[in-house]
């Protein structure tokens, strides 16, 4: 079975001779939440921007739904891949329903006006995320967790096959982190999306929620596979410079950080 997304041999840098990615690649299996982990500066956000064709790599390619992503028109790419950025700055007081409907932009021309079909898609996305009661409120009134769910709803309104999220739990409290991660798992289990790819810093959260992991270190993926094979104390100490310990939790094992490696 073809994976919804495969990245191969990606190289890119922001200055000549100083690559951020040096042959990075990974596969996002169907029906799974794939987590890309790595320390700050490892190239996680750069990797997502290449997948979205915001950046053009020096070398390498990405295959999306069986097609080389360079052959996919940008508007079609936006219908296939929904994007949730790490942070958003909403200056204008949009109603939440109107904000979510912005995700329908790939289905319209420059001067296109949203119609009934777009509103239905936005309301469906809100219903899936349990935020229907927020639709008539203004985005600027939302809490951090509510806003994050609204941003995910905006991406879902695109009706994508793949959802790409950059640090989806960043700046959220514990309850909202759990809510966001459980929402992603529900979207996958109900086949509302075919695959999800999320960058994150926290290996403990990845152990709890991710089905597939790729660990970035110095521009390369140094480990890829199920969390119990990749999120080991040895690999994580090498990548993060921190000692980890594996501990049992509800029939599974998770890793927790202990101290800086070597101290």
C-alpha cells in the first residue's frame, strides 16, 4: 500500500555551504500519526515548509498520494495537505466560523466568495473538534487551547487527505495538550484524514500518542520507526544531550528525561 507521503534525500540550507537538512527523509504511513522529533535547530520546521512547497529544496523530492509534489498544482496541493502552523497572530476580530472558512480558499479564485458548501465544511470541521459553541464568538476572545482547535478546524475545512502540524501542543497547558493529541488520534481512527505529521520536542508525549517517529539530528533522520524502537535512552541521549529512562505506564513504556548527559 502506497504511503500518503514519502520524503527522500532532502537537502536545504539558508546560507551557501551550511545545510539545515543534509539528505533527510521519512515516510508517513497511512492511518498513523507520524511525529518528527529533534532539538531546536534540527530542521523540523524547514522540513515541513519543504513538504508544503513554501521552500524549494536543493535536492531530493516528496511524493504525496503517489505523485511527485512538484507536478501537483499549488491549489491542488493545498487541498491534499492541510497545514497547522506553530503559532498564529490573529489581529482582526473574525468570527470563528469565518476564520474556519478561510480554509476553503483552495476551492476558490482570487475574488471567490464563500458559499453554502464552504459554510457546511466549516461547521463540520468545528463539530469534529467539539467547538461548535464557539462559532459566533470572535477569534481574539478565545483561550490558547480554543484557538489551537480553531486553527486545526481551519485546516480540516480544506478537506485534506494529510494534516501537517508544526508543534501542535506548543504553549498549551496540560489539559489542552491532551485534547489536541487525542483529537488527532480520533481524526485518524475515523479516517477523516489519511495521515498526520506533527513536529514536536517532547519524546514523552510522542511515546503516548505517536504511531510512527522520525528523529532529526544535524539535518538527517537518524532513527525512524515505531516509538518503542526509536525513542530509546541511547538514541535520545545522542540527539538531545540528555539522559532518559524508560518507565512502564498503563501497559506501555515511555521515556522521561533525567539530567543533562554526562552530569
